[in-house]
């Protein structure tokens, strides 16, 4: 009887990283905003709505992908997501026929593809790396955060040379190949597999967490509190991402090329924050990390409109994006701390709908206020107030408590565990 080939887990991790970098190109959206406003003769809120639709769709598609993976595995879900994402971006080149085409292609089709593919590396790699779960999820989500670092300068040059609509053709084709190619390498480890030398019993002795089902997680108030924390953190950071290039041009007076460079710089912060804050959360606790990030962002949003130096503006934006990325780096561990790793694909996948709703609040708020006032000052002040209010929530967070009977029942079978 032939033995099942077990791939090197680091090759699966590398494929997941490449997939996330390709998907993270969506964070370069602000590079397209001004060219699309001119090309389509549309308003800022009309064009910004595309990004909102994409991220909103992403959240629900991630949940669907988490459920679908249980039946079909990561490869099928990843391939489907890559196909939808690549085609969605490519077909956005027909947006000259109307804004509805941009909404449908880049927003709905592309957003669905991103969501389906996004959850695949996260839910797969935690099973390959039970000994380094925090590290490997940090690698995966950091790749997504850094996607704009690669895409923003390339897209900016393509827009100048071939036009904004033709740029979608090139980026769509590249995204399709990269995501689908990476998806071919995504697979779960065989049943009973574990890393050489890893002792689950030792980790359990250090403090294991019982795994909740999706239904059980949704019956606890903690799931909704974590959803709200992620939603508010996303709302703040994604407002900067969606307007980074034009905001830098308006407030600091730099040109388009330099503003595009800033988009790449803050994408590094987006990725780095996923490592930094997740690492800090192991030492100071998840809820204190979110409290710190909320307070820090409140101060930064409050002073940002008064900063006219491009260097200082970029530095402040970097700190905001460190916090934004930190939410995505810390929340999977927070979710696993409270509900366990067994159904993290569906539990955290559904929690990612907060990403979608946050994309509606932040970008649309800043776009509409900018459109009505002609400045970013008021919108940034509103975001500062939201962050002050958000800082209250972490004080009330505490882990859900299982009954003794439920704990005994849940510990039957080879369920992996997570330590804080």
C-alpha cells in the first residue's frame, strides 16, 4: 500500500505567504482613486465605494471559505478564490462602460476571490505549525499587509504608461497566476501528523484551551465583543489605506510618485505590525494590546491634519498602520485563546465580517466628509473620537467559561491545543 507523501511544511508556508502577498494588492487601492475619478468622471465617494464593496464582500467570503474548507479542503477553495480574484481585477478594465462594472468586477467578484483565498493559509498553516502557531499566522497575515509594497509602485508606473483601465488587465493576470499557483501547494497535514519532537501533552500541561464549535462561540458574548474590537480597529486603519495617496498629496503637497512611495512604506508597517503587536500580546496580554493601540491611534488621528511635513506625516501614518496590522496579527491568537483552534477557520472566518463592515465605516466616512468639507480635518477628528470610545471595550473582555461536563466532552479525540 503506497504511503502518503507529506510535503515539507515550510514549502506550504512559502506558498501561503506568496498567496497572501498577491491578495494584499487590494491595499494599493488609493493609487487608483484619483486616476479613476478622472477616467470615469466620478466623485471621490463613488470611486471609494469600490474598495468598500471589495472588503465587505471579502469578510463574508472568508466565512464561506472557512466552512467550505471543511468539506473540500484548502486547495479547491484557494483555486476558486484565485480564479475569482484574478478575473475580477482583469474585468475591471471594462469599467469605462460605467461605475456598476467596477463595483461588480473589482468589488464583488474580486472581493469574493480575496475572501475565499485569504482564510486558506491561516486555517491551513495553524495545523502544520501547532508548535509555532502565533509565528506562522503572523507570517501569513503579514504577507497580506505587505502586498501594497509590491503593487503600489508597479501600479503607479503602469497607470502612467498604459492608463488605469489597462493596468487592471496586467495586475489581474498576474494575480490569477500567483494565487492559483500557490493554491496548488496548499494541503492539510495527514490525520495524526505532528512536528518531530513536539509534545502536545507538555503544551497541555502549560495550559490548554478547550475548542468551541461555531455555534457555541456565537452563543457567547465574547465573540461579539471581539468582533466589535476588530471592527473598530479596522475602521480606523482602513480609512488611511483607502485615502493614503491623495491625502498625502493634499496635506503635505507632494507629487503623485512620492505619495505612491508612501503607500508602499505604510504597507511595510501594516505587515510589521502583525508581528510586533502579536509578539507583545504574549507578554502584556491581548486586551491590553488593543487598549494601547486604540489610545495611540486616538492621539495620532487628532494631530495628523496639522502635520504638513511629508516625513512626519508618513511617520504618523506608519504608526497607525502598525496598529491596523496589529489587529489582524493579534486577533487570531485572541480568538484561539477564547475558543480554541479546532474550528478557527469558521469562527475567525465569520469574525472577519468585521473587516467588511469596518471598510464601510472608515473609508466612506472619510470620503464623504472630505467631499463635503473639502478637507480631511473633520473626518480625522471623528476617527480620533471613535478610537477613544473603542478603548473602553478591552476593559470588559474576559475568556468564556466552560462547564466541567462540556470540557470533558470536548477533550475527547486528538484536538490540537494553543498556549498563550
